[in-house]
């Protein structure tokens, strides 16, 4: 994997670049649609490529391990072939999902014992077997196994958790280096910075992560309930420590405003379930603000979902039509809205890239943040 920097905004840390893997180029900043269980919910792979124009999607080790199970993926020739996806894939290690199973897991130095949310069966995740599992899944970028501490948590817990994550990272690296790529293309391991919102812990973790000299670096443990100001402050701190010559991935973030604010702080990669999850409930993100398409106010509105002269799709539907689809519980409503929101997120980061390249990002961002916060 290579990463080439192209431009930096003169008034912020925002930058553009290109990540290149064996499955092609990823222009940054980039938003990665979340395909947790070998599918981006409600969206066909063809639409991801032709309409949304996604160069990379995200899968989840925890969910893929449980279903369809890694032996199925291995026999299929890896996740790319299983789901007929020709471009890049990143897999989360499952650490965040284990964090979310607070009542059904036990964390020890060896790893995590947890109950399946599907049938209650018991399973173990260790740094070693998570590397083995991600090898079999076959993502281009795989994440180290970490513990995501809850927010808020006390300093002692955050420190102990961070150091365990560092020890687990060393075990991940050793296992990764002991094993081989399975499907004829190169896999790349990213470590994860932890430390809750404690500045000294975050700086210590970022320095430790950077010293491992892996192809890219991720920031975890944010967007877990902390105020936005704390997220931005932590990101700003960490992008001063993490090496500039490698991509920086902020995990699980976020709203369109969060994307722009964190791009300005030097982040290159994002993922979040928000655009598709909110779409399935009728929330649309547009260049003028946020729409609840189920509201009665849209019943006679035959204007397009988002028409501002920079429409990102080849076709649009009216607000009245999409509201009707939700009213009659038609599945097409979820599909249209999911494609819309993902397309909007990808268009937004591409517009950000254009403004970074032109040196106008900061002034454009201020204007856009005000618009994006508006409830229509």
C-alpha cells in the first residue's frame, strides 16, 4: 500500500491524497460506506460503483465471523469474491462490537470471551485469531484488535485499557508477520490509537502507534458519547503526533458536519452507519440541511430531494414521491434514501477535496457547516 499527499489547505490541516492498494486507488479524504455483513444495507453493489462511486467499503470481523462464518468466506475465495465487490475493503477488528456487548463479554489479557448476539454461543477473540480471521476474510486493510473504553471512564481504566491495547497490537503485528496473504493480493494492517479523552494518554498512544511504522494509523474510541468539542480537540491533538506521510482514519465518524470539521483537522478516512441507518428511518442529508422526509410538509413538494446545481446522481426523485413510499411502507423508500445519503456523503468529501486543492477549503467549510446543521 502506498499513500501520496497532493495538497494541503493553507488555513487548516486539511489535505488531499491517494491511497493505492492492489484493488485500486482511493482518493482522500474519503468516506467508506459500511457493509457490516457483506452488504451495504439496501444498496446494490452496482449502485455503490456506478451512482455512489465508492472506492472502498467497510466490513466487520465480528459479524462476518458469526455469519456467514469465515470458512464460507475462505471457500468463496475471500469477501471480494463472495459479495462480487472488485474494489477495496477495510475490516474493523470487532473490538468496537465487543465493547458494545458490555453485558455479554469478559475482557482479559489473553483476549475477550463473548456471547453471540445471535444464539448466545460462547466465542473467544484474541489478537492472534482476529488476525487469522481477517486474513481469511481478505480485506485490503485490516485493523488491529483493541479495547474501546466506554465514555466516560476514569483515568485509571483508560490508562490500563490503552496499555493492554498496545500489548495486543504487538501480538497482532507478530501474528500478521507470521502469516501470509491468502488470495494473491497484499493486506495491510492499521493500528488504533486509544486513551479515551485524556490528552496525555492519547499522546502516549499516538506516539506508540506511530513507532510501529505500519502503512496507516487509526483513531478509535471517539464518537462514543463524548461532546463534539472533545472529539475535535482530541483529533486536533493526535494529528499533530501521527505521521503526515501516512493516512489517518477516524473510526465511526460521523455526521456531515463531523466529516468537514475533522477533515480540517487532518483526517483522511471516515466510516459511519449514520447515512444508511438514518436513511432507513426517513432522514435525508442535503446540501441545504437535514430533511425528515416522512413529515406532512413534503406531501405536495414535487421538487427533487437535493437540487443545488451540483446534484451527484443521474436521476432524482421528488420529496412527495419518497414520502409516499414511506407512507405505504414500500422498501424502495429505504433504497432511494440510502443511495441518496451515501451519494451525498461521497459528494461532500469530494467537494472538500476540490476546495483543498484550490486553497479555498476553510472559507467553504464555514459556509457549509452552517447549512448542514439546518433542519428543513
